[in-house]
């Protein structure tokens, strides 16, 4: 994704914080889905959904080629998600943990 040269780090950080607050203020999955549909292009939304879809498979240790065969997500994208799981900020793991705990609470 192309970065604007004139946007400084502080401005970018504030914009990301504002976006995070907007998402955190939404309480129902349908609200979040509607926000994402409004915010993102179809291609952006598909890319994010693809990344999210492979997270549990990577964490289960499913080989990349098998993940690709199951999901049709590119091996390159699968590798990027795996790298982010190892070296990122922990967002994927936190979201998955929360999703799983909500699922367990509803059963």
C-alpha cells in the first residue's frame, strides 16, 4: 500500500488510534461488518478476511500448501501472516483468543 510522503508518524499514529477507537466502540459483529464494508474496498475486505481465515490453521501447524489447498489463499499471503504471528504486535493472537473465549461462553 502506498504511503503519503507528507504524512508524519504522529499524524499516522493518531489516525490509527482514532480508527481503533471507532472499531472498539462497535459492540455487535454486524456493526463491525457494516463498518468494514463501508470503510474498505471489496478487495481490501477480501484480503483481510483471507488473512484472518488462515490464522487458526497456521497456529494449528497446518502446512502452508495444505492451507492454500483448503482456502485458496496464496502461499505468499500465508507466509506473511505466519511471519506476523511470530514478529507482530500480538493482535492476531489476542483477537483469536477473544473469539474463542466468546464461542466457549456461548455454548
